[in-house]
C-alpha cells in the first residue's frame, strides 16, 4: 500500500472515529465536514470488515511495561518498533500490514 493511500485511509479513520462520538447522522457529519457521503459509507464498511476479519494481530490489554508513553515491539529477528501508546488500533494494523509486504 502506498503512503498516500495509508494517509488517506488514516484521515477517513479519524473522520469515522470523530463521527461516532459526534451525535450526528452520517449525512449531517458529511455535510458539516464537506465530505462525500458515498466515500464515507465505503470507508466505514471497509474498516468494519477489517476490524472483524480474522487476523494474527491481537489487542494487548493491561500492558505493564511502557517507556515514556510508548509501546516497544521487538521481533524475533531483532527489529524494534516503537509506537505512541495512543495510536489508533487501525493505524497500528496498517503499519504492521505494510511491513509484511
């Protein structure tokens, strides 16, 4: 996936997250933010399917060891990845999937 595509998806994920807590209907949110309601529905469905798909990624709960609000992940071959602890799960998933090639 190209960086532009990842950025675009990240923007849509942010919009969908903001909409979910806004109290607005999808149509109202799209009007207020000058978004295509068709694209909004497309990405909402796409992310719902991604969130519900079988994956070997698992959510970490009650992580006890954090370094300055970061989570470090070290792979068996020594690759170290550091993420801010407030990273949205969908963004984390996209980054991991892009590393897979």
